[in-house]
C-alpha cells in the first residue's frame, strides 16, 4: 500500500528519481534480463557431456548409433521418472526441446482424434485453452499459431483460480485444454497445491477430450534446501476416472545444455500409444547418443539432485541480489511488490497499474533489456499493465546487480510521475 506522502515529499522523490535516471543513462549500460537462460557457468557444470566415448550401447545392448528406439533410452527415462511423476513405461524421451513436444501435441490433436474424443480439433468450429495468467509467452504463441482462443484465468498462490477453471471447463465444450506450469511457475514461481491438482484431475469437463498440458519445466529447479513437492497429476487423473486427461512435459534444458538437452513426454498408456502412432511417422527415433551422454553424466536420480544443487549454488546469489536491491530501493514506497520464488527461473515484479510498459521503455533508454511488458498474458496484453518478468540467471552477478539497481530507478521514476500526474 502506498504510504501517505505529501505532494512535496512525492515531488522531491520524483526529482531525485529524475536525477538518478539521467545519471543512469549517462552510464551507457548494456544489460539483458530478458530470457530465462542458464549462464555459461551453469552450462559449464555439464561439460562432461561433451566427451562421448565409445562404445555407445544401451543397457540392453542396442547400438545407439543406429536408427530406432522411438520411446527413448529406458535408462534415461528411469532417471527422470520420479522427478516428472510418470512411470517409466509411460514416459518417452525425445528430442532437445519440450516446447516442440507441446507444439506437436496440439498439432496431432488438430489432425487426429484424441483418446476419448469425438472429433479432431481441426473439425471443431472453435477451440479454446484456459491460460492461467501470468503465464509463459511461448505457450500462448502455440495457441496463436493454431488459432486457439485463449481464455485467461487468474493465478492464485496455490495455482490457477480453480473456481473459475471448474466453471469454465464444465460449461464450455470449446475448451480443450489448460496450460499449467505446476512447480515454480513461469513467471510467478507458484507451486500448485495438492488441492489444485486434485481439482484439476477430478473436475467435470464439457469437452470429452480435455487435456491438461502439464509443463513441469522446473520440476527439479529448487533454490532452497526444501524442495517443493507437487501432487502426482497422472495418478490423480487415473484415480478420478479421467486417466487420459494429463499430458506431462519436461526437459533437461535447464539441467544440462539448454540447446542440447532432452525433452520428455508422459501420459496414460492410451495417450502414449496415440502419441507414438504419430511420432512414428515423423522420425525413426530420437538422438539416443545424446540421451546416453545424459545417463552417463547424471547417473541416477541422486546424481540429478546433486547436479541441481550445483545450479542452485550458482543462481541463488543472483535471486538474493534482486530481492535485496529491490527491498533497499523500493520497500515501503508503495511502488512495487515482487515474488521471492523457492525455485525456477524468474522473479515477477508488480508495479502500479498502467506503469509496466513505461518502466520497460525507460529501462531500455538506460540500456537494460527487459521482457516486454504484457508478455505474461495472451496476445502480449496485460490489461492492468503492471507485471514485469525478471530473469536473473544469465548475466553475471555484478551485471544483475547493476541491472536491478537501474530497474528500481526506472520504477521510482515512472511510479512517482504517475502518482503526480
Ligand atoms: N516451459 C517453460 C515453462 C519454460 O519456462 C521454458 C523455457 O523457458 C520451456 C518450457 C522451454 O523448454 P524446452 O527448452 O524444453 O523447449
């Protein structure tokens, strides 16, 4: 809440912000807080992947240099089965990106009837997805690309507002799916509660082929020593009599190499069969040598956990620095609030309504690249214009500090000018 400042106090603050901003522009910074990418040091943690030694054979003796193995390497699927909460036989290891799997899931559903469905999505007059907001812009991009109507649903501290989700999903047969990032959500860091998972799995849906796109991109990306656990969606769907409702996605993009990792798809046996009936036409098999490298490097679920602790050690100081600087510069001003996520890749900054785009523009003038305001919403339109996604992992710590300090100056400038307008 805004402190009760006199006009004189506020004017003094604005004038100071103007001076600070002018000095900032004079520094000619060039910093980038846009995309959630691992830093070079984080990538270095996995450099062992670059040594692939022969023989490249799987546990069952298959020569991995050759064609085949559409499901992906069983040993790798075993390592990720627990983290992604999918039984090994229902988990597939694929190419280097989970986003492409989400994309393909939508395309396959457009072109062929899903288990439980009556028609291909392409044959429906209109289809729609529920989009919890704030959310991930690339999910919205897939919907845009394929003409899927996006229906925003507000996020709460325990996941999407389930009263809204249940009402819409039950009433509107156009609604075929929902995007969910259930752990350390992009961008708000939310961890879905067990109750949210239970309600998603159990709710009646007007569409018989409704799918939850469960993008567990940050399943093992903890920033604290108390890893968040979420309820098992796949099991919950099965228990609720909706075994085919969940599509689970994940990847090693922010575990090993963002550009050369492994993507995963998990679902019910019927969904996996449906999936493979399409992917078999698309490829004779994934890059199994890359998958083997991951097995040799990570070894097992404990190896994965230990590796993620090393990531946390590198990035936690950056998250702490953001929090510290924002607290020093903006606490008590009423001009901003922000998340303190326990994992994932983002901090979400909330500024007064109508200020986010202006803050991003001012930051650009000062040489700080930020994700466009609005990217957290379908069609890039945050109706309140108040959310800014901060991605602190990629720059060096000193750069993060300089960028956040600059961002705080922009918030003070835009915020005080707005209050005085
Ligand atoms: N899903 C979420 C929620 C993400 O934040 C990201 C990357 O930022 C991705 C998916 C991309 O995943 P991948 O690299 O596996 O395609």
